[in-house]
C-alpha cells in the first residue's frame, strides 16, 4: 500500500481557496486517490476520488499530475465549517484496505 | 453519497462486559466492510477487514478473540468487544465498500467508554 505524506496543518481565512497537496511516490498503476474529511467525533466523509488529471464535483477539485506521485485537493472559497482534518489515501489492493496517515488539520479563520 | 449507519452511537459499559456494535450499509450491498479505532487527536487505525460469508482478517496486533467480527449479510457487519476494559475505550468507526462506485463510505462512529 502506498504511503502518503501531507502537511500536518494549514491555516486559511473564510472565502479563500485552499489547496492541500499529498505526496504518494510509491503509488501503483491501479491505485486510485481518495480524499476524506473528518470532523471531531464523526466518521470520515468522502470528498472526492480520482485516478488521473482533474476531477471536480460540487465540493472540491482534485488535481493529479501525469506522474501521479502527488495530488492536490482544492477547496474553493472555504468557510468556517470547512475546519476539519483532511485525509489523502491511495492504495487499492485485492483487500481494498485503506491505511490512514496523519491527515492535514485545516483551520479556517473568520 | 452512500449511507452507512452505526448503532449505538455511544455506549457506556462496565469493565468485563461485552459490547456489540452494528454497522449497516443502507443503500448498497457491501461484501467488504472494515473496522477502525480512533483515539483522541490520532488518526484512524484499521483493526480488521470484514468479508461477507467468511472470517474476518485482522491487522497485526489486534486480538481476534477480543474483537469478534461477524459479517452475516451484505448489509450488516458487527463488532463485539469482549470482556471490555478501560483501555478499550475509544471511537470505533466502520466503513463499507460500495463495489459499484469502487469507494468506501464510513459510518458515523461509536463512542465506547468502559468504566
């Protein structure tokens, strides 16, 4: 399973765009990249998933360069309610296990 | 997104008793479910993989006789913490894999406090 590296924490202000980058140098050919958001005392919430190039949904965008060794989660115009921990996960082997790293703790200030 | 529920949301029990936590996929079938544990200020730790109709696969260091997992149907997996002790107090989270979307969805978690 690929290991991921993310910044431990990030600060932002309301209305700004936030980009969180994740490194996954050992990503395998058939691995997807998935991002989850977690609030305190709640289970992780699925945000977005991609394999290559760019994926966009109503919540976020995911940018994946051609070598797929990193990915960037982009949150447009964050609000206070986006304060949470964001996890980047890769790795879909035959067991479909997801191994969580430390995640990025995003603090959005007024 | 797909919905996964857990019951109970929180439970308090006495040391030495057993506690059962249910995980259900409400709008999809899940041949594979997972159980995690999360301590305060820490990340999720995978405990075991629950496979419908077969034995669970436990991660290294997780006692299978203490954490009993049953995945009897395509929408239900249960985790039973046997002979619970205060150090088992934690936040237990399940996830279910939606094969049609190739994505895992997580339950809201169960807070266990063992006195």
